[in-house]
């Protein structure tokens, strides 16, 4: 058997989404065309937009479909920055690179001043720091961006309190990992902008959405036919949009089941390796993510060994060449370079079973022993 | 066996991995990231450390149908190979970093890690052969004399040889390319690497100058008369004739050659061609791939460069050093190079040349 414990990377597509996508692929018509075929495809897209809006807790007109979560993050960060004369960008230090890198890019090329909000050892952002910066420099802040939950640890961030502290400052929230896993309402949170992605929720790759508050018109990254409120030109990807909506509408994520699997896995790991450390354990976390440090190992060795045993998990970050790098998230939580490189992420999904957990736990002790041995020779 | 295939992204290691799979081994492909700041694109022939090479290796592994991972060996490579390369030049010697990489990285760091992780050995695309004999496994030249890499593998000890698999030693390079083509490997016609991988420009002297500075010093004749100036003694090699920039001609107009590099005084000594002649050499840190050599003189061949000639010699151990006495004098031999002793096509062992006479 093979066990997939990397649902935070991508999820299997739900059957309903595959079926919706297939039937849309067979259908002719550019949603922007004015004739019968065009109108029919347009209807599918708008039906889908309403379904997504309902799940997000926003107006249909606030949904801007993009080619990925990364694109939506870039559109939000750059767009909200260019939208104003203010120069300070405030982001958490544990953001995904899809937020961090455009923020750094704006600092390097567009005169932005980037301030990163630290997190505590449990992986939660320092609200007091945030409030202090807002008190001191509120009038200079162009935007604040904090993720709803972290993709490596699953730790949930206090978005409602951030929005409250922000007052009139626009807040963007990368909700790629949280969407459909925990309750979220764009409207209730009072956000300016939010990002979701299709393939993390049982939908297809290549589709994401920027949720952008009505009447906020930010500069576009892609110019062209004027689709999506003129913020994201490009022919609408009807099959992927329809499939994303089908996945969201089906609402198949079973948070209780996933959390139970994750908890039993963590209990098993701690029984087998009492020296292991579950990162972010004291915080409120997503149901499916478990980030564990195995002291004295190197996570790339562990991943290879787990993979050989047919268990798929993740080391977190890798550079362009594929070389494992210490996680900026774990380092922000105070872990050293070496310890962050001794950590694996296991992420569970609705299709996982108790048998998957048992199998992963059955191979783990040997994998850790070999990982320890491999690391020991490296230090010789 | 369960083995790790070291895949550089070149044609040789790709075919070696494919052959290992066909031989019935359970193979996992590993690309070694040897630079912490990899170049994005290669210029001309490949260097070991470009992102494009890692993509080529990954693609080859996918086509062969084996798992593939990247191991970060940048720190080990820098410490064991690059720093050694610089310190050897600084000491007035001429190192061979490929040899050092085999000794310290491919068949040490990688092999040790592989064994600790439950693998039995490492397969590489080196052109060399091994044979199982009563005295254990022995290392031999490849059938393709132009590609033979036994010289750069002669630093491996018996344990390392036992953990190594070289599937290409029985085939000529031209046939490896044909085989790669037939296997659908896109790297079939990828150019060979010639230069030192971390000096992709091929300009060793310039690379060393950039990192070690270029302190001007004298170029003198054997009597100590100053003939000119150089820009960093370590950028010269024994036997070098070109690029000395000397304006004082010799009495008979014959060319001058670098005879000696004195790092402490930053002096380059030049002289006549016949003064380069060497008839014996001593090497330190001897390593024997097969049966050890004793004090009793034996007849064989010694090779002092990767693709140099095999020179008739008598060799023996003396005072923990490996000694080779040449039948015919050799012109221009730098310390720091490896002397590799052969018994026919069998590698006897190697040592780092520390003294010549």
C-alpha cells in the first residue's frame, strides 16, 4: 500500500469536481462571447462564482478568479500597495513565499518598507507587536497581510483581532490552507482581501481566487480583455472554475475525522519517539497538519526513507534546485537552523483512514533509526 | 541490492543508473547539490552544480523509472574539495579536485550516508572496472582508453571499492551515447564536462586570483637572478612555458619553463627544459585499492595525470611513503598531483606526490 500524508501540498480531486470539470471541458463557448455558447458558459461560471462566494462568505462580485493562489496573493499584495501612497507593508514572518516574496520584491524595487510581525514559540503572531506598529506608524501602512493558518504547522492566526487592530488599514489574508477546513467568513472577519486555491480543497490545479472587497479597485497585474473587474484579464478558465465550485459545494471535508486521525498519529509518534516535538501543539491548529521535529535527524533523509516505505510526507521548503532549506516558519518560532532541518510535515485529508495512520506508524521507528545513523555519519 | 545512483545530470551517470536497474538492483537516484549558490544555466560544457543539471538528472531518473532526490553536499564539498584545492595551490602544489571529490564526497560522505540509510552501495557513471578475485575486489582500467577514469578512482580504499558499482567500464563512450539515445534519455548528446566543475570558465589561474588575491613576486632563474614579476605564485604550474612574460632572453634563446614554486617567498623559479626532468617520485598518504605494497621493489606503471601516459617504473614502500623510480625521465612533475600505480590494467594504489628528484 502507499499512504499519502501530504494533503497540505495538494489534495486528491473529489469525484464531483472531476465530473463537473469533464462536462465543462466538453462544452464550447468563451464566457465573454455574446452568442448562445458564450452565454451558456458564462452562466456556468457565474453559478460557480455564487457557490464559491457562499462558501467564502462574500458577495459573488467579490470573487476574482485567478490562475493560482500565488497569483491571488501577488495581485493582493502588489495591488493594495500600488493602490495607495503609503509605503509600509506589514506581514507576518511565517507567510508563504507567495506573500513574502512579492513583499520583498516591492521593498527592493518599489520603495516599500517591509516590516515582519514576529511569532511566538507556539507559532502565533505577536499581536502586541502589531498593535504597537499600528499605533506608531498607522498612517504609513499600506496593507497588512497575515495568513489564516500556516501551511507548515497548521497554526491558526487571530485574524479577527488583527482586523480589529488594523482599523481602516486594508488587511489581506492568505486562507489557502484554511478554506473549507475550518469556518471562515470573509464578511464577518471584515477583511479587505483574501486568497483561496482550488487544489487544496479537492478542486483542480491552476485555479485560485482573490476575494476583494467590493468597490476596492486595485491596479491589475495582467492587462487585456478586462475580465474579472478589470483586475485579472484573461479568458475565464470555465472548466476549472466549475470544478472548484463543485468541490466547495460538495463540502466533503470531514474535520472531525481528519483531526482524530492526526491526533492518533501524533499519539503514536510520541509513544514511539518520546524525544519528538510537535511544533505548534499548544496552539489552535488546522485539523490535518502535524509538524514534527525528530532531534538528531535530517528531514531530507527521513523523507527519502519514508518515501521508500511508501509513505509520502514533506520537508517543508526547498530551493529552486530542490535542495532542502531550513524552514523560515520554524526558525521564526525560535527553532535553530539544524532543528528546523530535522522536521517533517504530515498532512491528513478526508480520504485517509486509520489503516493509513497505523501503516505510517509501523514504518516510522526504522526510518528514524536510519535517519539518525545517516546524520551521525554526516557529522564524522 | 539496494543502491544509490549518483546522478550528475550527464549521460554517463544516467546510463549507469539504467544499467543498475536492469541488473536487478533496487536503485534510487540522487543528485548531489555541490554549490549553495547554483548557477542557473550552464555555459558551454556542463558544470556539476547548475540547476539545469539537477533538472536533467531528475528527468533521466523519471525516464528510467526510479525515485529521485537531491542531497545537499555543498558544505562537505566546500570543506573537502574547494578549500583543499585552494590550500594546495597556496602551498605551491597542484591538486586534482576530481580525485578529492571521489575520496571525500562520492565514496565517503555519500556512501557512508547511503549505508547508514540501509543501502548497500553507490553506482556511478565512472569509466572503470572492478573484478572479484581471491584477494577481494580489485579496480581496473576501463576498456575505453580515452575515457578511462581509474586514475581519479585510485584514491578509494578497499572498503570504498566494495561499496562501488561502475557499470560503464566495459563499454566505449560512443556506445554509451547510442545506448542513452535508445533508452530515450534526453542527455544522450549532452557535452562532456572537461573543466573543474566549480571553475566553469576553465580559467583556474583567474579563479584562484579572484579568491586568493594576486600578490606580485619575483620570477628568478636557478641562481636567484630576478628575470621578471608574476601575479601570484600559485597561479603557475610546474612545466609551464607560456604566459611568463619574461623580457630577459636566455643566452642561447631557448625557452624557459617553471621549475619550482616557492609559496613562502612567493617566488617562481624558471629554467631550461632539461632541468624539468624527474626520474623518481615519493608520495605521501598511500591508499591501496587491493593488496598492500611492501618494501620489496615491484615492476609496474605509474601515471601522474588523469589522462597521462602509464610510465614504466619500479615501485615500493619506504618510510610510509610510496616510491616510484622511472625507467625514462619525465619532464615537469608538480607535487600535489596523484601518483597512481598500475599492475597491468589493475590499480595498485595511489599517493599524493610530495617529493620529486
